[in-house]
């Protein structure tokens, strides 16, 4: 369980762990673009058939950052309901659910959030690993305008939600570790890992790179500009 306004597990990534097509999901309602208000566009990328163009763009983003990812890799039993996460990030020990932004201002609901609240933030177990869960709503893009550098992501077209908090954004530490942190505060990434004995980075609070650095900018641009074979 994390404290409010913290960070999520993270690490420098490797190559994408995906090279084959996946079978249909068991629970379609848990996937991006499943709302009746949005028509999903199945999209092929790196051998996967994604259920929506939005999911595929997030896959491009993760690939550009060299974060190992798996699409619809393993299902979970959530109080008797079978749930299949969109992305599993083994090196970050993180499960990502992708949803479109449809103009909502309220926090999104999700069965995993309810499950975690009832268990005071219990992690989701896959094999011997404990995974955090985060819902990403919106497009992989960021506002790179220098004048908005202190808005901490509030003006970006995506936002990350945990069961206890919101305003989570991608950021990158000086040591090159990438992760999702509250308000995109990169100083929280390795501080969180160091407390757990998983990092020797000496980054201190007060250093906030957010997401305006070359690798993140390149990843956002790659996700937006990908034409998926057209």
C-alpha cells in the first residue's frame, strides 16, 4: 500500500515482451473504448491486435521508452469476476488499464479499485510478484509548453488514477528510471525505490523534472505520430 501523493514501482525498461497475437479478452467491458459512446478501432502493432487504437498508441509509448510490456497477458480473479488487464509491465510490477477520455470530470470507477479499497490497498499477485494497478484515461501526449511547466500535468490529455488518488503522470529521474508519480514529480520515483532497498539513486525531494525531457518527449511524439502501417 502506498501513501497518498506517492509514486508507483518503476525501473529502466528492456525490449517489448510481445510478438504474437492474443485471444479475445474474457471481460470486454474492462477494456478501453468499450463504452457504447465510442467505436473501438482494432489496431495491429508488433504482432498484437489491440482492441483499440488508443491501446496501441500507449504500446508505442511504452516501446519508445524501452519498457517491457505484455498485452492481455494474465487474467485475475477479482471476487469471482475474471478480469484481464490491458498491460502488464513486469519490470515495473505494474498493471495498466487504458480508458478513453470522454469529457468526464469525476474519478473513473473500476472493479479493481473497489477490491483494493475493501482490502486496504492489497496488491494483485501474479506468480511471486505483487503488482500495483493504475488506470490511465486519455491519449499519450503532454503539453510541452515551457510556460505550463509548473502545472504538474493538469493540462495534459491523459491522467493516471490509483484506488486512492489521481493526477499520476509519467516522469523520468536524473538516473534514467521512468515511472508514474503523483503530479509527475520525478523526485518521488527513486526515493520510493531507495526506501525499499531497490535503488542506489541519491535523487532528493525538490528536483522535479516532470516529463519535459528528451526521452519522454520522444515517446509521446512517437505514440502520436505512429501510422500503424497505413
